[in-house]
C-alpha cells in the first residue's frame, strides 16, 4: 500500500482505490461494479475513488428508463444508458465531469451522506468557493447545484456516489434526459441550465488539478487493485449489463 499523507485532513482517513490500467477507458457499468466489489470484498475501511466516462446516462434502481431517458436521442448520439442500484433521479455524465464513489463501513445512511457532503464542501472551501449542502444531499453554490448524491446499503457497508460538475456537454445533458411533464410545464427545459452550475466557472484549476486536490485532501493511503481483482469486477459488471436489470424485466 502506498502512502499519500501529505494532504489528508483530520477525520478523513480514506484509502484511494486505483486501477492498474489507469489510462484505459471503461464503461460506467464497470465503475458501478467496482463500487460493489470494494464494498463486498475489501476490508472494513473507508474507500474513495474518482472516475470519468464517455457520454452516458445513469438512472435510479426504481425508475422506468423510457420515462426518464430520451432513448432515441441517446442512440442517435451514442450516449450509453445504465441503471444503478441506488435510488434517485436520472443524471448525465461525460468525460468533462467527475463521478465520485465513497464506500464506508459506517452503516448509518444519514451519517454516510453527511460525511460525504462535508468532504466535498471542504474541497470547495480549499478552492475558495462558498457552498452549502441541502436536505436532499445536493451541494449548491448560491442557488445553483454543482453536485447530487445517491446511496445504497450492503451488509456492513454504505455506498455513496455523486456527480461533481466541472464541465459538461450542456446540449447532451438537456436532451438526453426526459424531464417530467410537470417540470416542463412549471419551469421549462432551459431552466435546467439556470439550476446547475459548473466548477470551471469558479476556479482556474484544470480538471486534473481539481482531481489531485480532491485526492490529496481526502485520502491518506492508496490501494492498487490487482489484475485478478479487476477480472472479478468485470465478472460482477455483467449483471449491470443484463437487459433484465436495465429494463426491469
């Protein structure tokens, strides 16, 4: 295990999980399986990792894909579609924004959410950005959302994951997800851009520099997965790719 103690903060003693092939582009389903593998197979410590994906939408465990996703648009623009095991709404992700994963041995969901949100607020304070958490576990800069979170529970573990908007393809974000009729009538689709914000508008740091700051702030050690462990994750990933799981058949 490699040490990385220079930037970690008191109270945050997480281990950063790394892949041996860091430059390989993987599907979003792999990282969902990676969260689950870490939660089920690694020892009872707190773990964290960040990931980026090609354009994808990810919807909650109880959502009907056709009601939440503009399937035709996604197919036309090669945007991949996945279901996760946590609840919450449908989100768009691409290579210009971060996805964050936190696996904790603390079984209290509220505490896990609160810890995770406070970690991100600390990072934003280090960037000189004033932000606040909400009762829905979102993170807001002023009245605009920069991060949303969701979680699910496994025996002895909680998994909390979130989007962290550095930048994104706004057209894809607006058109890949189908808002409800009520949202369209009450606010209009263009108001989506008015309700979210991008981190790049508040900092001169590049995305890679932000990633380095996050890791140095929150993690004190690192754990590189073995090729054998990656193979196990790839096996676990297959359940996320089954049509029965994606379409709730």
